[in-house]
């Protein structure tokens, strides 16, 4: 064991809870499993039924993406669009036999089937891109609760989930929080929530124009009412933009994660996501956030459809006391790196455990998955680190506290 006994003693003296098996995560605990939009591989996403199933399957956190209604309510939806239609090259709505052509990978409700709302079909510009459909901010929360029901978004891939179409209501953020709290009591384990602010610049323009409370203020107000202003609350706030997370950091002690896409840049920042994932970028992120939510390609890039060489993202983040949560781990062959495919059938499940293991071995602190049961099983199946890296864990824990102190100083200075 060499120096491990002494290091373990130091950790114990600091009150650090040691895991049953050793992991090279920042905390030394097993990576957390986050139900990506709930158990969205088995139920229409962002429904209480999908979230409930994720919890039943063992997820530690459930993730609601957030958009706004006409009257300023926060709803769990992947995009402002309740249903999307295809556009022509000139930006007009594509019609076939006089009917709009439904986008079959980005329509998550039945609003397109409701004739009473046909006149709310429109084209808008979201983050510089023209998109057409029915937008959440053109409906009141009461209208959505009364008439609109969830549908499977990936309707041609996850065909079995279409049997649940038109049954489930669209939940509010408060509905999701109430569920997480009730299930925490029911199961005896704490269920966290991981809300994402969708298109915050777009929605700030909307709230400013309509005299409504800013999305971030509504979110923080709701979280504080339910969890208090507490860094230890079972909550992470995430966004692909930068400025709104800096704003949120000035309003709350609740943990924050900067999302990093595999390409492009944040809408409100000139730096690319690749630049933000660099050592210098992480130095910047640690001033307002507690971690990053990283696209898998920023941790291990693909080479000819297979996993290539790992990057230094996780190691660099941990050196700065930042956690790394990876996204998105999906079991279907359509989403897996080629070496984990089970067949040529895009809808068939492949070796999700194999993919997860490659990232957990690098020290990934948690991951978003559409199939939480398989994610939980993968964590259970992955072998422990042979020799506990106790001293490294202690340093990582101290680095995490240092990041917290820096963030609070930034908060107070603002």
C-alpha cells in the first residue's frame, strides 16, 4: 500500500467519505448517472413519466431542459419549438399537398395535429438560424397544460416509444422538482436535478420585449425557494452560453456547469468550444463555474468512426478543481462509436458499457445517458482502480475547494 495508508488517514481526518471502490474522479466517488431528459430512450423525453423511469432505473440526477411560455413559466422541453417543420431554401415553410412537412427528429409534442393552433405556425430566427414550427413562447402555460401532449421526438428511430404519444403532459420546472423531492423520500436516496437554460440570449430578448422576468432570475428564484441558496443542494445549472452563467453565478451559490459542444462556439462568445476546453479556457471557466459538461468528442475524439486518442480535458479540468460530466451516452448503434456497434441496425443496442468505460477510465465524473438503467449497470460493472490514488484524490478535493473560493470571490466582487 506504500503511502496510501497515510493518505487515507489524511482524507479521513478531513472528513472525506471514501468510496467502496477507488475511482479517479475528482471526488474519488463513483461517477454520477444523469437521466438525459429522463429515461428518454424508453419514454418520450422531458415528461414526468420519463423522469420517473430514470429514477426507478437508478439515475442520480434528472435533466430538464428549460424554455419559456408566453406568460413566463419555465417548461421542460428540448427546444423552444413544440413541433418543428421543414423549411425551403428561401426560409419559407415547406408544403406538400398544402400541408407543412413535419421535421421528424425535432418535434416533441402533438401541437402540429391540433387544428385550433394551426395559425400559430411561424418562422423565427433562433441563434442566427431560421426555424419554423410552433414555439412555446407563443402559448400560455395553461394552454399547453390543457391541450398539448408529448410525442417521441426520434419517432423513426425509437419507434416503440410512439405507443406513448399524446398521453403525457408537458411538465413545468416546479413539476420536475416536486417529482424529484417526492421520489427522494420514496426511495430513500437523494435525486438531483440538472436544469439547462436553452437559448438564453433568445429568451432574454423575448422577456425584455414582453416585460417578463428574465429566465435566469425565474430559475434561481425557483431553485432557492425549493433548495435554498446552497452549494450542496442536489442541483447543477448548465448552459451552452457563457454570459448567462456568469450572471447566474452572481445570483446563487448553487453549482454551475459550462456546457462544451464538440464544434462551433457559444452564441454569445467569440471563443470556440475547443478554445474553452483548452487549459486557458478552463482557467476562464473556473472563475464562474464548478465544472464542464463536455461533448464526448472533446474527451476522446473520433478517428474513422472509432474512439481515437484521449485528450487532456479531464486531467486539465481536475487540476483546476473542475468536474467533468460527459454527454450524451446512448445505447443505439446509430450513436455509438463503430467498435461498439452490435449490428448494422441503427436502432439496435450495442455495447454502451464499453463506451462508458473508456471515458470513466479517464476520470469522467458523471455522464448523461438516455438509458439510465444501462448507465447504472455500466458503472457497477466497471472494475475499480487497482491501487487507490488516495493522495491524488486529496489534492483534487483541495483543488475543488480552491475553485469554490475563487468563484465566491468573483461573485462578491461582482
